[in-house]
């Protein structure tokens, strides 16, 4: 149960929460996107010093903006990565496919 009001999403999310936030229904699909470098976890240590993996809401928003072509600061490496993932998906080798931005 969250102490935050319902209209305020948490800034840091678990893998499952991040998966739901970006609109994916399968955590394995989200993990494949993480492994491909599309979404990046944030290293975090809780108050007891235990390392946890969390996903920053703003970083997720930025990644989605780049995937959707909603930003002008898309660098060449990320574009090439998306094209590589899309190419694999077309050949049936990847479960995650994201469209290249349209400019």
C-alpha cells in the first residue's frame, strides 16, 4: 500500500511497476528491453544498505519519448540500437520491437 496520493506516481519503481507504467503486460518482455539497453535501471541502496534495482519514472518517460520520436536529442547510437532490434524482430529473433522515430 502506497502512502502517496493516487494522483502522484512514484518516482522510482520496481521492474513490475515499470513494466506496467510503460504499458507492457509481460515482465519478460520488459526485461528484454532492459537487456537491450532501451530501459535502464537505477542502482539504489535502501536505508539498510541493501542493493535494489529500480526504474526512474522520468528516465522511462525519456526513453519512451525517444522511441516515439517525440524528442530532438536522439543520438546515433540509440537510433542504431533501435534499428538493430527492429531488424531482429522482422527476422523473428527478438520479442521486442520499437518503431524508429519519424522526423
